[in-house]
C-alpha cells in the first residue's frame, strides 16, 4: 500500500474552494475567542499577561495563528499514525519532533529572552545556551503535542478504523517521547515554574497525569470537530461527551498537580494558582475552582476543536461529495478522503 497521492489541477482548485472559506472561518472564530478572552473580567492573570495592558485584534490574530499551528499538526500526526501502513509509523515521532523545533523557532522569534527563561529556566548545561533552550522547549512541548495526538488517534482507532490495536503504536511512542520529556524537563532541567506545579510524590506520576488530562481534552475536542465536520452524527451524544469529560478531566488535572505548592502547611493548590484572576489573591472555594475550571475547559476544547476541524473536513467524504456535486470530483481527492 502506498502513502503517496497525486492531485491534478482541478483537484487542487476543488480543494481550495472547500478548505479556504473554512480556514478563514476557523481563524476568525479563534481570533474573536482569544480577543474576548483578553478582555473578559476574571480571566486568570497568567492569561491576561500574554496580551499586555492593551489587547488588540491584530494581537489576537497573531495568537490565533500560533495556537492553530501549535495544536493542529499533532492531531494530524495522531490520525495518520492509525491510518498509515506499519512500515511508515516511524514518521510519527519524527513529525512530532520536527514540529516542536519549528514551534520553538517561532517562540524564540516573538518571545523576549526573559519570558523564555520564565518558561524554560536559565541555561545550566555545558552546551551552547540556545541549543539548551531548544532541547528544553522541545522536551516541554512534546508533553503537550504527544497527548493531543493520542486523543485524536484513540478516537479514530475506536470509531473510524475499527482497529483499536493500532493505538498501541501511539502507546509505544508515548512511552519513549514522554519518558524523554520527563527526563529533560523534570530530571535534567528542574525548572521551578514547571516542577512546582506537578505532583511529585511518585516520580513520573504527575507528568503522566498531565498527559492523561491533555489526551482527554483532545479526545473530546476531536469528537466535537468530527461532529462539526459532518463525520460523526449525533448532537446529543457529542453534548453528553463534552459534559462527561468535564469532571473526568478535572479529576485527572487535580490528581496530577500539587495541592500544597506553598509548602507542606500551605493550602494553595496548583490549580488555584493557575486559575486565580489576580496575582497574590489565590483563595478560591472548591465550587469556585470547579466553575473556573469549567470555563477554562470550554475554551480549551473549542480551541482544540478549531485546530482539528479542517483535518476532519478533509477526512469526510460526505463533505467533498456535497461540495463537488455540481462538478466532476477529482479521483485523487476521493482516494485521499475515503473513510476506512
């Protein structure tokens, strides 16, 4: 079986007519969501700090492009891991690492060095500082991109390919990549801003819990994106899935993060620290914390779904046939998007 596909000129024009309006809609929706987030009262101060004192639509647009590029490709790689023949599965870890390096280059271009050190910590290794920053960023970013890929891969393996055993490929690569990530970020770098938040009673357990949390978010976002793209039929089922994964993801994040980041006698939890609207005022009731997490969960799922939407549109044969019902459909496009 070959993974190569060819597109004639008409096929490319048809694909453009299908994808470009939807791409524009996704960018506009993501931009407006981020702009509203920057202006909304009660947003965690960590988020407001990203936009500065005077948020603008142009700034929100740039953030939207960064978010879509950071979150979208991992989902594509996860789906392709399940679809591709076994001899090509090695492309998944290569794609994950290459994507992380590209994101790092963009991150360094737009981020002041002080902000980079806030996230990654000061260089401490006996290698060039920029190379260390790249390795540490890749280690941290892989802990995000691999679980996102896993959520999409799991949904596709269970509901579209009907070959859940192929998900074991993701499990094998996740053990390798997340183990490497934990070693870089926690073991060799020990960046306070990261390690302070992760539960460390059992080595590696907190890192695993964060990965599970992200995979749950990606799974439900993939289901929502599937529904929006017309692949999955069932508004009620999608709605209940979104509701079900809210407490499940809350529990996963609660168990993965430290509940006493201010010391053994402290009652300040990592979640309260991250979701607090003001710096220095961290007290949030349990109900208030869950409600604030609910809002964050909704935003995260929508952003992930937006980043995956075009992927599922491309997969949906129905979308192509509807778009091209008044013209000749390219055989190449049909071959690429025939579900299996």
